[in-house]
C-alpha cells in the first residue's frame, strides 16, 4: 500500500487515524446524530467531505482526506501530520 496523501480517499478506520479522530466521532460528524431526542446536523457534508462506496444506505463511508483536513483546520482542530496508515486497517 502506498503512503496516503492529502488527495487520498479512505474508509472510516484509516481516515480516522489520519485525521486524529475516533471512528465514532468521524461517523457522527458525517451522518449526524440524535442527542437528547434532537437531531444534530452533520458537520461533514456528503459529496464534499465523504461519500458512500455503493448505492446502499449501509455502504461504507469513504472520506476525502484533503477536504476533511481543510474543514478541521478551519474549525481550529489540531491536525496530526500525514503518515502511513497501518496495513490491513479499514
């Protein structure tokens, strides 16, 4: 596997490693969530920051690393340096 770059599209597990977020947080930011009975809108936009691998609702989420890093940086989140993701992850 070649080292990921900022132009890489990665599944949730690998993307979370590169972005310095937990998988749970990354999924919640992509899909939104329910908090105390109220819908919390997603922070990351489908088609901009992420997309589904297939047409089905349960298809894996694929994250656009460059766009996600730009969003996180604009929001003041600390970004880890890009480094290779462990083989077999994701």
